[in-house]
């Protein structure tokens, strides 16, 4: 099997990761890309099973994503939320009318006994997504954000509290009993992947829950496919989301070097390539000293061409090794 | 306590009953009307607890009802249903975007341990409804429509199959273990009602499930408050819904007399007054022979004034006795 025919595995959280996943999907043959998606953000809300990162992936890959909002579906409306407000209901988590259909559909299928993986595959099919989108696990893993004085479930921290509480750490409830996605593990065993791309997602709440699934990061490390990580921090800023704020609160330097240290300390030997932005080129030497190959390019993805370009860059790194 | 200060109890299903309930509410002081509502149509759909008749009452009494559709809310939109259609989801039961909020709110509150009665009271408060709207029972009672060769749950018969299958009978699963609404039973014991109005609802699937709750119809019969029933069949037609079609299929004459026989046979001694439309005046003698007082008036409610007029008529009958 030549590298060109083999599959690519991407690890992704929500918005930031989905951008690169879209670029990868554009560059690869239909069905060649597998994305292993964080489900630590999943939660049950008003009787619905909500999988925010999976939905972001599916909406992005199907072209349904709301580019202005940065989440949810294009052309979304909010009739249910407005009516719920009149009823004095819980409206902190904004459920769009179109988005609601996804939650209803998923909840219904899960109640009928399907697995989250099967439901996700079914959703992808219905939405015309040819990329294989896998939940990181079938078991419930729930990210908890430790803040001064209280532990918040991820969505309470992220949406209800708008990431305002100061963070002191994270835990992933249920992770020790969770098994990594079976399809992905089987493909790893079969050496089906020519490379693994860790998308520029939040290290603490998007990528860590995936990598800390029992057996997963060691399986990635011990697999011949090179692991390429794209830094989510560019010029000291997170392109999207609370990663930079979290790093500052945890006392970690808010730089690509801080990100690299995080990964190299927790997952020694995992990363082969660490991709940083041109603006962070001066950090290359220090990152290199951690034992990873540093690759420098423009990593900011403003449009579809940017995404495809960064995707090609990461794919070439994988092929070169 | 004078009759004018005492409460009125109405028994109601959905649309037809809600019309007279609105008329009664308009004629009475705030809080003077209690409506005991059929919940045999309730069902669980896509994880949501749906109470169609209660919602019809609440939307009608709050002025939110969709007059054109005859069900649901005014200004309703269907974004969720359209998105669900794209997903190949179940769309036979049309859940409007505004209506969805009611189902989410109710489901959430039930999951938190509230009773259906408490949830209904809460909804009424949020929607500014001053009428006391009571589910007929807290226990699940589910109407089953017996058709040639199969038994259909009510919503499958009514919505999915559009009332097309030929009906041979009905059963109300769970009814023998169901207790009638406690508030209503207490008010009956306290002789708090000056009269009881059975709205022009479907006898088989709206009123029978209420009256067949253990102890209820006997409590109504043995209570001094007169019971006034308004015929849902006018000139051989049902104003709304499948009542006429059901009667024909059951071999019952599709007339107000057929309705009267149904009630007098099943609930002997219950009815004091039987209200029929002017167009059915020739049936008065035969109905009278069943042992009920027949009152003739215009019973077709096309507008709010019609509703109030018919409400006054039924109230005067109650006061006269």
C-alpha cells in the first residue's frame, strides 16, 4: 500500500480542529480521512444528547457551518429558544432550530440502542460527509474544569460562564473506564494510517481527553505513522477559544513553546513534527530541544485555501518521514 | 357560597373542547374555571413528553393558538422539522419550533421530578393563563385505537395514519391504575363546583378516558353539581376530528342521539343536561327519553362571541338546576 492510498488520522476538538480537518478532507480522496473527535464536551441537556465537537466537524465538513457565528449551522434561527425564554426555561445553551434536529435525531437513535459511533456515521451519511468521523470513545467521558472554589462541567464553564472563572486544572470523568474508538484502534493495528495529524485544538480540553483514553497515546507513539501536531497558539494568542487564557491561568507560558512542553512532558516520544506559525519562528530552536522536529509555515486559516495549504503542509511532513 | 362564586369544572379533549373552555373562561372570573384535560393522547416522542390536549388548552386560553392550522401556535415555523427531514428522521408528528420549547420545558421539569400537574400549572403561569388546567391523572394512560388487524397508539392512528384505518374499539392502557386528578377530586368532595360542563369533545378518545378513570364518573354523578354535556355531533357531522367517522365505523348512528345513547348507556345517571344544536331539534324528544333534560341552542362556535354565548348558555343551565 503506498502512502498516497493509505488513510490519514486526524485528532480534533471543535472549531479550530475542524478547520484543518476540512483542509485535509479537501486534499485527500473521499473516505481517506478519519477524524477522531473529542466527546469530553458532550452533555445531556433537556433530555437531548449533545455532542458539540462531533456536530462542529459534521457541519464544517458538509459545508453547513455558520461562518459568522463560528459555531452551529448557517441560516440558523432561534424560535425554540425565544419560546423557551418566555417559559422561563434554561436558555444559557443556545439550541438553534436547525441544530435541534441533529440533537433529536441523535438522542432518538441512541435510545433505540445504536452506539454513538453508529449514530455519527449515520449523521455523516445523511449530511453527505465522506470523511470518517469517529467519536473518541463510546463510553461517556465528561470534561470537568477545576476553577477556584468549584468544579464546573465543561459546558457550564465554556458556555454558561463564558470561560470567565479562573482555571486550575481539568479532569475527565469516566476516562479510566473508556475504551478508544474501536475502528481507529483496529486501523492503527493494521498500520492503515500513513500519518497522524493533531489539529490545532485546545490542548487541555480537546486533545488531552483523546490522548488520555487508556492505551491511545501509546498506540499512536508506537505506530510507525508519524505524528504531526499543529500549534493552536500563534504569536501568543489562541486563534479560537480559551486555550491562551487557560495557559496563563495555569502558569504556562502562552506560546507555542508552552504548548510543545505540555505535549512532550505528558506524552514523551509521541510527537514527530511540531508545526508552528511563521510569527513564532524564533521559538523553533527551543521547541527542537524537546526532541521534536519543528516545521514553520503560515498556520492561520482564514479561508478554504489557507486550510488546504496547511493540510498539504502537514501531509508532506508525514510523507517525508 | 353562592353559585356565582363557586367554581366550574369543564372536561375537555383538544381543539373542540378548548373552544368552549375559552368561552367559559371569558364568562367567568379569573381562576373560577377548572378544566380537567384528557391525557390519553400524551406520548413520548424523540425523548420528549408531549401532551397535545393540555397544550391545545394552554395555547387557546393564552391566545397563542394557531387559528388557521387548528392546532399548535400562531406564527409557528418548521425549521427543526425541515432539518430532521434532511436527516431522514421521523417527521410524521410535526413539531413546530415554538411548540418544541413547550415539550423541552415539560420534559425537563418532569425529569427533575415534578408532576405533570405541577408542570401544567407552571406552564399556565408562564403563559398568563388564569384558568386552572389539570391533567386528568398523573399516571400514564395511553389511548389505543383498535383497528382492523392492528392496535394503534392514538398518535399513530390520529396523526401518522390520518385517522384512515377503520376503528373497531378503544382501550386506555394504564387506566385501571390511574387516579383522577387530586385537586379536582378534592374540589368535588368539597362541593366546590356549581356545575360540570362536558365540552363538545370526541366521546371515545377525549371524554371516555377522563370519565373511565377509577371513581371519577361516579363522583361526578353523585355530586350535587349538575352535569351539562354539549353534543360534539351537529347535523350528523363532527365539527372537528374523527368523531363522526368513528361512530359510523362502530355502527352507532352519527347523530346527537347516538352521542346521548353512548353516554347514557355507559354512565347511567351522569348527565343532567344534553345540549344539542338547533339543527338537531327534532332529536330532542328521543334524547329526552333517555332520561336527560335536552336544551337546544346554536352550538357551532365560529368566533369568540359564539364561544362566550354557548358558555353562558351552559352556565345558565347549571344555575337553573
